[in-house]
């Protein structure tokens, strides 16, 4: 189960201004400057939007470094879950591969170690094959990750800046994702509330994918 809290910022200056704050430095476990990673993702579904109707999404993300000899990808399926005051909780399965194209068979073979139940995933993928998938929308952004210790929990702070696009429309991405690595969701939300109290950030109930779907609805 993926557990994260999303905070939206109005500008990159406000977002990255956190890194110069003493209060952030004091809870950050990585004090050296982190290099941003470029992430490019494409979301897929069937023409009749079968995955969306089942509350899911299929994402293919390029996670390769420009210095690598062979490009690597992460294929992800997210499903169900709930959202409340910026807190996102949902089932998530990930498979790393050298293939740019999503393969249902390869994906199911690669999730054997996932803690989330495979029967729910199998039900969501019933009747869906890669032959009928088509691209819906895309995101391209830079991500800078820091590890935080707060309360009795460990979490990642992901600084995301870039753009999402669907059809002919696009919107900027300027947000902070706090993802729980281990510990208690109460600590995660306490951390999020602490950041909001120190900045102009706002809790966001919309994932990047949901924002893309709203742009498609405007087409």
C-alpha cells in the first residue's frame, strides 16, 4: 500500500526555499545537496477506459540516467485507495524493466514480492491486454529526493517540478510528495502539517494522473 501526502506550491522558489530552512535541515537525514532525476511517464488505458472505470492506472516511467548505456523503465499499476486532506493511500505494484512497452505477462511475473494482494490486481487486469492499450497523458518533471526522520517514522520528501500534459492542454507541476517508508501515518501527517505551518503550501487531493484526466475532460 502506497501512503503519501501531497503538498502543492505556487512557485519553485517557495518549494525549494524549504531546503534553506533550519527547521527542515534539522529533520533531514541527508544534508548534502541532492541531484535531481529526470522522470518521464506515460499513462495508458484501453479505448473504453477500462482501467479508469476500475479505479486504476497503468504507468510506464523512464527512470534511466543519461550516463547509462541502456535505458531502464518502471512499470506501475495503482488501484483503488482513498484520499483525504492530501493523504493518498492506494494499492501499488512496480516492476523495473528494460522494456519501454507494457507487457501484462511480464508485469504479473515481476510482482511476486509485492506486499499488496495479487488477486486484486488480477481482477483489475481481467480482459485488458497490451494490444489494446493506448497513451492517455504524460508527465515530465525533475525530482529531488531527501530522506526525513520524524517521530518514529522514516519518509521521503520528493520535490517535483515540471509539466503534465493531456491532449492539447498542459499544467505545471510544483509539489512536494511525502512518502512513508516505514512507521506511522500519523507521523507523516504531522510532518505535512508542520511544513504547511511553515510555508504557503496547500494540501492536494489530486494526483498527477487525476489532474491529467481533468484536462482530458476539458477537451
